[in-house]
C-alpha cells in the first residue's frame, strides 16, 4: 500500500473544519518529505516531529527510507495552522507504508507529537469534537489532557492518549512478530463526564458588601433580565466589590451554554485546564488595547468581549478606557455579536454579554461630594465626561449611584441584606418566566427582545402607556431608550411575579435612566 487517508480537524476563527490527511508514498527515488495544502511554519515542522516520534516508537524513521513522501492537507484553500495534525500524519504514514493496519473510517485523530512519541495537549478540542459528531464521526482520539474537555460531547466515543504507541496498540490489526511490549495507556472517556458548578464559597457573597441597597437592587434587576448596568460614585464606596459579587447571584450555565463558552475559551487558549461551568467574568485593565478587548489581528481572534460571552464584562474606571474601546461596544451591546473584517477574512464572534461598568464622578473623584472639594479643571472634567458618548449611555439600561457609606455601618460585623443564594433564587425564578415567554423566539432574556417582541409580548394598558409616553417626552428619550424602558419594566415585573407591567414597574425603570449632570 502506498496511499492512505486519515482525518483530523482544526479551528479557524472559532469555526471548526474537517481536514483530510492524504499520504502518498513513491518508493523509488531520493528521499523527500513535503506537506502541501497551505501549511504554516508549525505544520511544516511536523516533518521533523513526526519522523523522530516514529523512530522513537520503534519503527523505521521516514528519513531512513529512500522514498518520496507527499502529505496533502485538504481542503487546500484553507490555511493549516498549529500542530494538531501530527498524530494523524504519523498514523497516515505508517498506514501508507504498510507498517500497520487500521480502519480509519469514522475516526478522527487530534494531537501534537513530542520527539519521543508522547502526545501533547492542544487548543480548541471541544469545538473540533462537536464538529466531528455533526460530521458523522464515531470515534475521536485526543491528547490525554484534553480528554475530559472532549468527553462533554455526548454521542461520540472519546479516547484520551498519552503516546503514539498506545494508539497503534489499540488500532493496529497487523501481526508483528518483533513487536515489543506495548503500552496500553489509552483512556476511554465517559460520555457523561462533567465537572459540577464552582463551589459557592469561591465567589464573593453580595451581603459582604455593607449598605448600598439601591446598587444591589440594580444588580438584581440586571441579572434577572440580562441588562447592562453602570455604577458611579466616589472612590472606595464598593463599586468593584459589587461587580465581583455580581456573578454570585447568577445561575450556572446550562449544558448547551457551557459547551458554547468552553469552546470559545478552548480555542482562545484561555481554558486553564478547567471547564467553564459558571458564567464568565472578564475584567480587563483600563489600559488594555483596542484589539485585546474587541479582538482582531491579521487572522482575527476573539478578544475580551467574546471571552465574556454568556457572562459579564466588567470595565472598571470606565472613562479611563481608550475612546475607541468604549465606542466599539456599540454594536455588541445592541446585536449580541461583533464582526471583524481583515484581509485574511471576516469573523463573526459571539458577544452576548452583560456590561458592568464602574466609574468615578470626575478624575479626582470628589465632584459633587459633600465636604470635599473637586480639584479638576473645567477642561479635564469636560474631557472626562465626553469619553462616554450618548449612544453608549443609551445602551446601558441601569445607571446606579453608589454613594459614601456611613462609618457606623462599616463597623457593623453582622451581615446585612439578602445573601447571594437568596438573590440567585429570585433571578432563577425570573429566568423561568422568560424561558416560557421566549419558547418560540430568538430572544432568551428580556434585554434581547426586538421591537416586534416588545409590542407582542409586553402589552401595556392605557394608563401605563400614557405614563410612559409623558415621561419619555419629559426626559427626551430616544426610540432605543423608550423600548429599553419597557424591557427593563418587564424584568422588574418578573421579579415582582406580576403577569402585566404596571405603572410602578415603569416608574422604577425610569429612575435608573442617567440624570443630566450625574456624571
């Protein structure tokens, strides 16, 4: 046999692609080893990695044979990147030279090879295995360190391997009189493998924050409806603590959401050997670059906005971020995704996030504070405020003031207010109402409703509609803000276990709009 074909896969801008590894051997002629199909440098270097791994596994090295080796990675019009194909290339070569016999039908091989034949961990295994299942594959062989991640995909058999020899021992059907004692270190991962939610004690409890009941109420509403929230007030009043405690009142991800989020983090090399079972919380520093937040590069890769998908993007010191970064939030906050176009291609990255922003009233932090003097010049104060444009203000549903706390309240050692567990039950109940409401809709949460959904699913009686229209005219609300008030009111009604949106819900939603001169 001088030809063999096995299957592997790779990710490209969060999308998975099946790659056929075709190996052709010409036995007469000088030695050459070529890899074609738009390989990058890492793929081209597979020639040396694979040759050494085969030799150190006990077989003849390709470099010791006088034959021409051609390996084609198809489809040829997609650039091949990384060392994901090493395991497949090695098995394809051994199969083509009739060194081993195996049936590659409906089997996929993923993994980087060390020079001694060990199989190294790779990135992006979860989306590759999910795509393999959709493509009809029945077995997938992955590095041992990736097996737990890959086993989250039900309906396909996952094998975690530590060495090239263990794969050959498992699959080889050719008798070998000179075979050595072989390692049987291959692991069949269980399909129901799943790490539970993060323990509650690993999260900051919201009742650990003293006072600030209005801010806690705002965070509860934001969590219940998936709304964006901004907290403003003087330094040291608990804005950052509240933001960090926010995730403790959010329910854990559903299984499908967990797979989606873990796939994104796996491709981005941000998984840290832990499966994402709780909502992501991303808190980039205010000096972070535009590309690190939004994503991009010559070959577009996801940024912090996408890594926060299905979770929270916390931007502390909000006005201190670069203006380009702040303005780039417009589309993802409205559409739930972000599109990045480069010469290499266009990528559509998911970005269904809850934005939590925190900011001081001015650069020095003392503007409007009793008994303190603001030392900011009018020019710096104006520049500070202009960093937050009207369209961004419009897209943030809740603006909550976090004021100074009385020292007497700080000295109280007893916990005050509801715990995170109690608030999480309220949020879960509100999510249950929304799941029923959006059973046949694209939206999942109230904040995601379209204008048509608002008109269809949130009817208002005549008195409530008149109150809203009168308030909108007085506050000079935009059409976007008008609909966002209705969505926010629907969330408040869900927390109130109310079937209809009433005037009290509208009035509470209106008080969360940013007042003129607040920042």
